[in-house]
């Protein structure tokens, strides 16, 4: 695994363990890519986090679930709805383009965002998701 990805993964795991409960993680590496997957809890919410480094490309997914409902989900996948929001249309020239975006309301709404890091996600989570301290 690339040193930059390894150091980033270490920082993410340390932060996750200090911020969330019941943190479990898995790292899967090949010479071509490195993937970190984290599961944890934030009050009543389940968190599913994926970080992928491949060929100098960083992909991510940060999802917050309440039961089976997606409360919020950040990713930078080539989502057709995000492509249409960014470029006004879906065309061949945009196939495979990674567009940072946020899914809301059980993925029925979508907003464009800036590129996110794990620390950006934690900050957003603390500012936007109220955690019941009694859970």
C-alpha cells in the first residue's frame, strides 16, 4: 500500500475510534489499490464508510443510516443525477466522471458538494446529525 494511503487510513481509523462507537474496520490491498471499510455507530445511527485509493484517484463513500433509511450519504461516484446537476446533461464525455455529491432523504434528493475528507465528514456529522446522548 502506498505510504500516503497508509498514513491516511491510520488517521481515519484513529479518528473513527475516538468519535464513534462499535467501530469495526477492514483494509484490503492489492498492488493496484487500497480500500478501507469502516462500520460504526453514532447514537442511533449506523455509519458505513469506504475509502479507496487507486492510480492516484481517491474515491469515498460516507453513509449515515437510521435503520434502513439513508439519512445522508456523501460520495464521489459517477452518479448520473450528479452528472446532470453539474453539466446539465448526461453525455458520453461525462461517463465515469467522479462528481462529489450528497444523497439526502433516503436517496430521493441529491446536492453537489466539494470533495470530502473523513475529517470533513465528521465535522458535517457533528453539525447536522443530533446524537441522542441516552443511547
